[in-house]
C-alpha cells in the first residue's frame, strides 16, 4: 500500500476511534447543533512553510493544492516542496535552483476560462474600451507592449531569467490538470496566474512530456488527483476517506479533456527566443 494511502487510512481510523470514544450520537449531535453547521464556506487553514533546519519562513493558504516536487514562491525565493504534512498543516521545503520567476500581483491561480479568454482578447485588440480614463489607457498600452515584446501574440511560451513561462490561456481547472501532468513527470511546475513556470534546464523533458500529452488520450483525472496531498478543501472534507476525496477532486477541480490540444498549442512555441 502506498505510504500516502497508509497515512490516510491511519487518520481515518483515528477519527473513527475518537468518535467512538466520545459516543457517536453525542458527537453527531454536537456537530449538528454547532453554529458552524450553517456556514456555506470553509475558512481555509494556512500551512506553515518550514525550510531545512526547521526554520519557519512563512505561511501559505491551504486552499492551494500541494504536491511534493512542486515549486513554491515565498519570501522572494523559489522553494521546492519536499513533504506535505496535512495533519500538522506544514510544508517542508528546500531552496530551488534557477532564477526567480516574475512576480505577479494578486491570487496566483488563474480565473475562469471566460475571463482568461477576454483578457487575451483585450491584450491583442488595438481599440480602447470607451470606459477607460487616461491612466487606464496608459496601463493598457504598457500591458499590450509587454505582451508583444514577450512574443505572446504568436507563441504561448516565453523565456524569463532561466524559466520557461507557459501560457496555456485556460481557466483554473484545465490549468490544474496541466500542472499535475507536469508534476507527475517531475518537471516541478510553478503556478503563476495565467502562466505556468518550468525551469529552462528541463526544456527537453518538457518537450517530451508535452509531446506525449498531445499524442494520446487525456490522462486519468483520478491518477492526477492522487498526486495532491492536501485534498481537504470543503467544509466536511475531513469526514471523507482518501478515495472519496480523490474522486471529488478529480470531478470538481480538474478538467483533463483539453490537455492534448493544450499540449499541441504549447509545443508550437518551441524553440522559443531568449527574452
């Protein structure tokens, strides 16, 4: 039995034993009588990030999926996740090689497919929306200039300080499928909003992985979901076993159907010009 599944089984048994010790009816009644039972959303726990030597370097929201080998941006540096401890809400990391990817403001997750499509349309358009004031127009000019300078009008991959920036132009669920497919092949992807960063040192392996994704049927969503260590995202997820959590993750948070076409579009960006 895989170590991850063993740990999940032990945690489930511990919950069952704790409930039995308290008396199942009273524990269930306390849950139903709690004021929190009516809350729609769960406030995500934060994960403490611990570097080698036990030094705490910060915290990150637990609503983001974590997988060992994945890259994490924190405190102005790149870190590689070594271990995910969902019970203690801790990530063990070590410094990662390579240059730092560019810093994007706001949430590092992409918006929905429709919003991403509209973002790209605005960047590629020449006209200005009538509602923009002069400051907003200047910001849009700067954004369009950068978009063209990086070469995103004709390609979906660019280089930046030792990193390959992949722009799949998709929403969160489809981008998450891509990230997990890259992580499965140990490419250590990092999520950067609408972009995904991979070290330029892994360019050959990246091309090989994308070629494989483009040339066959989409991967099994369940297999990709199993790579995620912290699957407890919704309010009552702690009461589910690992198998149900994996099924829920694969259904609600991953869209694998577009992976072959996405890989084909990204492959068209090779070879990319140094920026």
